[in-house]
């Protein structure tokens, strides 16, 4: 084995280790940094091309350019530039997946590593809930972090279970167990925004697949009914659900006041905002409303509002373009090749993450966003392994024979009996 091959395998194994502990230990960040060092050595010895989709690369560059422009005029420029660097660091798993995941089997290994990590985290969260902890956080520092994991892993696992793959019966049963554990962990986690996000995402999945599989939507409805019964049987859960629309609820009132303050920041700094990670400074020093009962909040509890406050209309435009393009690209990839469950997974995970981001600034959570960019990396790695040079406008009505002719890929299975 030559040096280049050895380093390539080392980076992949480090990425796999990262996926296996992402929700269990903060040391996952250390593993990721080792992978970055190994990837850097690999690029020094023999440069490797980062083959990103051109449209995605353009939107990423545009978004970060808007953040840099905002940082120049920021309240505290050094703080802002540092945070922009952090946002870029969150995307490292995407780049590593595109560069070093080269085979279908590697995609499967990474996916299963994520599932194993999620299973361990779920089990601990459920134990916390059974012990009486009101909002289970598992191994994270805050329940919102666990919620950020679950709003991504639940749709991803559901797709692997529901879509047609050559998944062995034992593996399918294992995934079903992890899915149910994740659902229970989400209930014990008690994050209302995550509950709503997952419910809507599941509904979207049922509606877009109803013509291909008539059993998925009814199954999701039955799942909703069973979950509703469980929530209704527990007074604490029932009160939590009812509080979602209660404007007198203290948490809801604080968010509304926070958004009013954020709007005042946006009005005073409309074009470029106050700079990344500067919201917390100005909110507490100048913009907090007298009625607010929680003076130490550091973010706007909403991705779009927070980005608008810190990066202005320019940054918000970049943010919307970036995630809008990911939604468009993943949707088209899945429509072109329904066997690409990673494209469908990326589409639904993006919806789920953005929905939760309406009540939480999850774009700021490094561990949550690193998971997201890894899932996006799965889609792009699959696209690289099975390129589809077809014209999307020609396949509005999906025709399997026509797609096979255009892509040159017949009967692509993600879980083959004999993985290459």
C-alpha cells in the first residue's frame, strides 16, 4: 500500500470514528481535527481536487462573502471574523466526504456509524427521562443540541427504512429499533420546535411519496396517532404540547420580545448587520426590552432573524440562497434518480433543520451543523460515485427506462448483497 492510499484510508477511518461518536462525546471534534491534519498532509503530498457542484460552490462562496463584508463593518470586527471562520469549520465534514468517500460501501459504513452513535445517545436520553429529568439532553450540554441531532437523524433513518433497498432483515429491524428509540428520545427531550419540525417533515415525506408507495403516508398517520396517545397520557407532555400555541407561556413571550429587539437591530443596521457573534453584545447592552425576564440570551432563537440582525439583508440573502439551492439540488437529484436516498435524505433533513431553526438558532450549534454538512456530503459523494449528466427538465414525469438511458446506471442499490 502506497502512502497516498494509506492516508486516504486513514482520513476515511477518522471520519467514520467521528460519525460513531458525534452525539456521544465532545472528543468528536478532536477526531475531526485529526482528519483535517491527515487530509492536509494528503493534499501536500498529492493535490486532490474538491469536486463540488458548481452551483453549490457558488452559493457557499457568496454566503461567506456576505459574512465577510458584514464583519468589516461589525461592532467588534475581530469577534465577527472569528465566528465566520467557525462557520466554515462546521462545513469540514462536507469537504472530507466529497474528497475521501469514493465507494458505495463507504457511504453505508458512515451511515451505520451515525445510527450507532444515535442509538447510544437515544438510550441515555430515555434513561434520563425515566429518571424524571424534564428535558433530556443525553450527552450534550443543552436539550436543544440533542433536538438538533434528532430532527436530522429521524428523517434520515425513516427514509432508509421506508425506501426500497436491499437491506437485510436483521439490519432493517435494527434500524426500526433505533428509529423508535429516537422518537422516544425526542419526546423526552421536550423541545417543542423539534416536535413540530419532525411532524411537518414526516408529513412532507408522506405527501411526496404517496404516488410511489401508498403505504408510507398511512403509516406516518398511524405513527402520529400513536405518538399523540403517548403524549396525551402524560400530563407533563400534554402541557408541553398545549404550550406551543399559548402566547402567555413565559418561553413564548420571551421569544416574541427577543424578536422585537432583533427587529430593532435590523432597522438600525439593515444592510450588513452588526457582525457575526455580535448580537449577544448589543442585545444585552442596548436592545433588550424592559419587559424581558431573561437578560442573558445570546441569540435570536431564529436562524433567519438572527442572520438578518448580524449580517443584514445582504447576509440573509446569502443564507436563503445557500439553503434554497441545497433544497433545489437535492430535490432534483432525487427526482432524477430515486435510488439516491441520500438526496431525498438531504432534502428532508434540510427542511427539518430549517423548521426547527424558526424557534432556535441551530445554525450556531457546531455539533449540530457538522452533522448536517456531513449528510449533505453523503448526497454529493453519491452524486460523484454515480454521476447523472441528464437534463432535469426532461424528467418531470419520472420514467425509469428513460432515466436509465440518460444516466447509464440501471438498478443502483444502496445496500447491495455484495458491496463493491
